[in-house]
């Protein structure tokens, strides 16, 4: 099974962390190869925010998805691409680790933010 939007960062620790996006589940908002800056913490998340989270049923998988609603002490998440269902429809509730605050194209020595 292809894992979509897997982030290669085990834990967010700094004021802002960079996470690489893989797969098509957040297209067109985020594309494969985009990098996002994430502010750690899940307390200030609101429905509609793009977040980095871990599904309770898949604790080894860090994902980038859109927060839909709070549920069972966590968040119900969806990808923006309705053709890809590797979100809460498949894995259930997730715990948010941070909120995406910007995206950029990773290039050595240069960061170019683009609005979400």
C-alpha cells in the first residue's frame, strides 16, 4: 500500500519544523515535493487548518492533512484530494502534533514562502 503524505520527522521539537510532503492526498493545496513549516502543538488548531498529525491506529505514520472536527479527544482529518482516502475515513481519529503555517520549495540556501 502506498503511504501518502508521509513526513520524515519523528517528532516536532523546535518553534518551527520543516516537513517534506509526499504523495497526492493534499493536492491541489500541497503537492508532492513541497515542504511545509510547522508550528508544534495542537491546542490552537481550528477546523480547516492544515496540520501534521498521527493516526491513533497508525502511530508510526506522521501525516499532513486538513483538520475537519474534534472527535473522541482527537481530530478527524481529511485530505484535500477526494480520490485519495488515506485519512480518517481509513484510519480514524488522529492526534495533532502541529499546524502548518507556510509552504515553500526546498532549495539549498533559499526559502520562498507561498500562501496556503
